[in-house]
């Protein structure tokens, strides 16, 4: 069974998940506007695979930029999809735009 990717519906839920995570958090920001839909859908599966692959070493959070504007501003996210690796509440790395499976794995390995 795949590890769950958390999907907060509001800013407070996002903050709660960050606070409860016992390690790094992969915050994945998505958008619902037409140009963002296809790349975000492609990234959905990759983020879910990463959550499964890294297991307890990583918490994944899928965040809609419109529903959770607080985290979007806090981590200076300006487009979707964007991934931000968060450790102890601070962003340590980010990548804007779609990524391949290999690129996401390389990103995580470089910063975990």
C-alpha cells in the first residue's frame, strides 16, 4: 500500500503537518489553472512514489497554492508545480517546474 501524501485544505493544516513531521517534509505545491494542470498531474504520481520509496524518512505534503496561500508565500512559491524540501520549518532546497523521476530522486538525495 502506498504511503499517504498529506493534502491540507487550509494554512493551519499545513502548519500542523509540518509541526508533527519527525523529519524532512517534501512540500509539493500545485495549481488548478489550465497551464499547471498537466505538469501537476504528472508530478502527483512522482511525489507519491517518493513518499513510498523514502518511507518514514520523508513526509510528503501536496498543497494547492490557491487553498493554502500562507505556505505559498512563506516559501516564495510563484508557480506550479514546485517542490520545496523543508527541514525544521525552513526551506533547504526548492525546484520550480515539472521533474522526471530521476530528477526528483536526485533532488531528494542531494538535500536529505
